[in-house]
C-alpha cells in the first residue's frame, strides 16, 4: 500500500501569512493526488485535484504543486476561515489519505 | 446537484454486522463515470478508505478490512450499501459515502461527500 506522510502535523500561523503543507508518498503516484480541507463536524471539501488543479469554487489563494512522490499545498494569505485540517489523498488501485496537517492560529 | 446521504443504525453491538446504505440523488451510480466509495473517520483521527465499486461491477476493498466487508448495489433505488461483519469498538467512526473520478489519466478527486453518519459499536 502507498503511504502518505504529511508535515508538519500542526502549523501555527496568523491571518495573512502563508501556509506551506507537505505530502510525501512512499512511491510514485504520478499526479493522482488531491487535497482536502476539513472543519469540525463537516465532511472534507475538495480543494485541489490532479495535484495542481483547483476544484470548482476554490479561491485562488489555494495552490497545489508536485508530482511523483513530493507534493505541496500552499495557502497564500490565510483567511480566518482557512484554519482547519488539511488532508492529501492518493488514487491508485486503492485510495489512501495522509495523516492530516492542522493549520491553527 | 448531486447529493449522497448515508443511513443506518447509529449503534451496533460488538460481533454484529454494521449495515449502511448510501442513497444518491442527482446522478446515476451506473453511469460509468464515477467510483462510489465508503470512507470512515475514527473519533479525532484521520480518514480511512474502506472500499469502492465501479459500474462494471468491479469492487475493491481495503485489504485490512476485506475479510469482513461486502459492498452491494441496488441500481433500481440508486443506492449502494456497506456490510461490515464482526465489528468491535475499533469500528466506531463516522462513515461517509463519496464519489471520485479517474479518467483519461486525470484524477478528479473526491468531489461529492455525504454528510457522514456516526456509528458506535458498544454493548
């Protein structure tokens, strides 16, 4: 199984700052990687698909990059509503999720 | 607008079978465009993929759960279901149904999720 390792586990920032989240795969997943945002009591929300493409309705401050085994989610200029947990997820024959990164104030 | 809705008992006794249904509206589970998934989240933990099926009848299970799992579909009701046998407290989680798409070498992600249903395993 492909293992996804996210770092850091927690990121403490202030509104307006830039958040950089990392996701590393144990083997290549090409660009079959997505990023999600989850807030308490809610289902995850798709932010980025195919490693770098923004999903419908997602603000331009969210961007994704990478291919193969190393991926990054960048939030440029944190808004108050961006403080949440972020997950990466790969799609091969099966699906796996990273352990999550919490962006907190 | 596509919507997925999970339903089933919120409390299951240890050693019994957890059965959940996902009802899909606004899309057909047999249209051949999407994979239909079950995903769970243990309390205060991350996400764990359980299984999916594709319209052609292909089902794929998480190897760690495969021996206890069955996914079935009812096209006439546009529903798919999850049966997890011999449950323990470790199966206590929020269970989501969701769809994702992989086509023409592009992964479109899990774009629609149900709201989730909490299942507690306890006597």
